[in-house]
């Protein structure tokens, strides 16, 4: 009998037997999808995914390097025409797309029709039938409502596709690089052991902690939350004021809850890279670096880390096969709604997981309908639990005219009383109606030796910095005019000044509001969305060194606000700023977000409409948390670093930038709006290194970042 192969020779000179690959992929895919009782459907997809490689033409291509022929479409055609297979109507999506990604329904239909009668399709099916027996069972998860709910069906297709794609990648990798394959965890970890490790560390910390009012509250919060971990998967909220120990308490709950439900992993989703770095550092100290996957653009491997661990972590970024994953909101949701194999490969590992959304109030309202819909799917059908963690809890509950989540369980008892007991600031709201000039804001800052002002635009940071730096020393500026490596240096200098009780004044955009561990006695916040005001207040008296810190909310005379939802939310906030005491409660945010959501289009890009029509590529194109209207600009000519970690001349010569090089450059990149690039090229402030990758050649200041003399900065910089 003729030998059919799936892949060419590996480094041992062995070809990959097609039958072995088909069964290897099918068994792996089944194991993944068994988590939601759809393993049999995944098994069929594995059997059929490379059916097209049984064609004489494809075998000639592999063995003699002749011109290739499409193979993925053949299994899709076979599945579509084989009505004895349950779900034969959806199998073609993930079989046809297992290399190129999920196709739109109309495109897939056209492709299936066009190729159905080709000779290579007929020969493939004939040879396949002589070699592979379609021996499978058929079952169906009775929780699914895929006949009546197209969104439920669409998400199932994503999860099934993920199972097939990851199984195919892994079986192929096993053939070509057994050493790499062996490095992977392949679920070789134990959540029970991690919970034990965490519990011992937490008990030691509490035992050694100073006996203070704040630490007693933290311990009470921790114990109350952990007492609720032993229950089945669900939606939970973790509403803890700043300084209440939310990071550790959240991880403790997730691990204990995962242990109780035999779950596979904990995934922590965080909006900003600066918070991710802090959170991942804490988790690594508790659980060990080998158990934490830190997946975001700024992550750099420790040069002292063992080569084994470094390679293993790199591999885990492909499919999130690690016990604890810390990632960004962008990475998480743009993977969920992508059509690409590389993005969707990890999706099946969201099943049977505890997923924590930290600072959940930052989720973009214009995508909220589609986000909440898929989260409901994960809890209902895929045995996941979702934890919404923040001090400013949004109104995600189901109610009239809002298709939210039913029965979100709050883990913290009596949140309003807790917030009042942990209140460390007093709010001064007298300057909201009485508008202030930047000179007046500067004078208010100078009433203390240390003060922070958070404003709404980058131009406002420049303006206030210019005024204040003429009146005082040790004045600092933070905004996205500066690359993240520069911002990190400034923050470290500020923290050192604060720790040494030296005078220190910081002006920042809202990038400092969430998760930045910094403590000022006085914070001024330009009028903003309510959650932003309270998040800024979290940088005031953070360590509880004072009886009460002071937070001043003010309206600038030149009150420029970012357009869109930010401006709408700022206007809504005024309705809730009549009584300073109300800002010390948790309940106010549910009312605020409820009011805001009534006036905002929660599916602005019509994502759910496209999903119902199975327009996978349209969904992928439309769902962008960060608008795709900027280009990356590398900051090379600056005094903040001796030299870049990557030689740009080498990149220019080879006309290519590797993934590893790109990762290393992330801390030295800013974003410039696409429509302004030509202006800056003409002025000699940029040069193009590669397509849509530029290098800054204009002025770059060690205090303020890029300098654009005579230009409106907000028009140019993201």
C-alpha cells in the first residue's frame, strides 16, 4: 500500500506518516474539547483536517517538491456533504481555516462550491476512505443552545477551531522538534500544590505583618473572600478599595476556587502594562517564576533565567498552557474576537479556568455588549469562573434595557461600610464650578511639599509642567509623549523623592491612575469620569501615613476633554459630585455606570450583528480596543538609555524585524497618528525604518519626551 505522508523529513531523516498525524491531532483535539463535552466533534475535525493531503498532487508536492495544491478545503467539502455527521454544517469552518484562519460564511460557501468537483478533491476522498475509518461517537453538550442562539453557535465554532489548531500545531511540532515539544507543560502542573504554596506564603505574611487597623481590614477581607471560594463556577465581583489587598486576595480566591472545581489555570487580565509588571512580580515571588506566564508587549526575559525556563515560557505564549497567565485586556479580547490561527490557538485554554479582570471598569463601553456575551458563554458552557475586580465596580448586572449578567456574587461583605472604614482621603469639590487657571492649580500644588495633579490631555500636562517648573524644583511630567522606559525612570525618581520626604511635584495624564504604587499627601484631579477621579484619589495617602489625605477636583479654565465616551462620562459625573461623602461608598459607581450606559452605544461597531452572520474576518477587523490609526515610532536619539537593545542598522539592512527584536524595542516606542506621518517626514522628524515602522529624529527631552515646537501635540501623538 502506498505510504502517505503529512510532513517532510525532520532532523532525523524521518517523514511524518499522514495516518499517525491525523490520529495524533484528532486525539489531542478531543482531549481539549472534552472540557466542554464536545470532544467527539473535535475528534472528527482532527480526522478530516488533513484529508486533502491524501491527494496524489499533494503527495507529489511533499515528496518531489512539485507545485503545491490546496489541502484544507478538501476535508471541509467532505464534511459538508456527509450529512451523517452531526454538525456537518459547522465543521467546514474550522477544517477549511486551520491554516489560513476562520473565513466569513459567504467566502467559505463560494470556496466550497468552486472546489467541490476538482479532481484532487475526488482522489483525496477516495484515498482517505481506504486508509482512515470514521469511527467516532456523537454526543452533544446539553447546556448549549446552538440551534436557537447564533451567538452561542459562533463562539462554539471559535472554541472548536482553537482545539483543532492547537492540536495540529502540537502534533506537527512533535514530529519536527521533539525537544521543543517536550519543553511544554502539556498540563504538567498541579493547582492544588500552587494553592498550598500561596496559602503558606499568605499565612506567613499575615503573621509577620504589623498589628494595624489597615492590616486587620486586609486580613478580614482576605478571610471573608476565601470563605466563598468553595462553590461552583459563576460570576463574582471583588470590590475592594485602594490598599485593601486586592491583588493577593484575588489570586488566593482564584487558586482555592480552581482547586475546589478541579480547574486548570488562573488567567489575570489587566488593562495596563505597568500594572501587569507589578502584579506578575508579586505572583512570581509567591508561586515561582516557572509557574507564571507574563504575556504582553513589554515583557522581557530575565537574562539570568535558565535557558530551559526561558524557552518554555516563550512556547507557552502560543497557547497559554501555564497554571497562571497574566496578560493585557488587548491581548485577551483581540484574541477572543480574532479570526487568525495564531490568536485563536490559545482560546480553548480559557475553558475550565478562573479569569480575573482587574480594574474592570476600564473595559471599553462601545464593545460591552459583545464582551459580556462571550463572558456569559465561558461561564455557562465552558466551566469558567469570572471575577470582576476593582474599587469602582461597573454596573454589569442584568436589568431593564440592559442585557447584562444575572446573579453576580459580591465576594466582599458590606462594601459601603468597608469603604467608609478604609477612607483615607477627604474630597474638596468646591473648584468644580469655580474654574481654575493653570497658575492657580500650580499655587494649590505648592501648598504641600509633595503633590500630584492628574489632567485630561497631554497638552495640559505640558502647560501645567511649564508653569510649575518656573515656581519650584523637583517637578516631573508623565505622559505618552515619553516612551515607557522613560516613564519608568521618572516614576522611580519620584518614588525615591517621596520615600526620602523630599519636595516632589508630579503632573500626569490618567496613565498614572490605576495600579501605580505611589503615595502623595495632596492630589488634584481635573474634572473627569467618576471612576477616574476615584482612581486618582487612590494615589493619595495610599500608605495611610496621614489621618486624611486631600483630593481636590477642579475644572480647568481651558477645559479640553478627549472626544467620545470620555467626554460623555465626564458630563455624567457632575450628577454624582454633590456630596463628597458619597464618593466614599461603593454603591455610587453602580448608579453612575448605569446612567452612563443608558447614553452610550454599547455595540458601536455592531460586533454582535457580524457574529450572528458568521463574518469572522469582519469581527476581527472591527474589534480593536486600541484604534488602528497610529504607527509605531522608535525613540533612538535620547539620553535615557546608552543604546537600544537592538541595532537598527542591522534591521534596516536585512529589511525585517523579528518577533524577539520587536519585543525588546517595545519600551522605546511611542505611537504617532497615521495621518500626521507625512508632515513629520517632510520636517525631518522621522525616517521610515520598515513599512509603518519609523524612527524619531526630532527633539527628545529628558523631562518632557518628544518636542513638537509649534504643533498641537494631541493631533500627532496617541
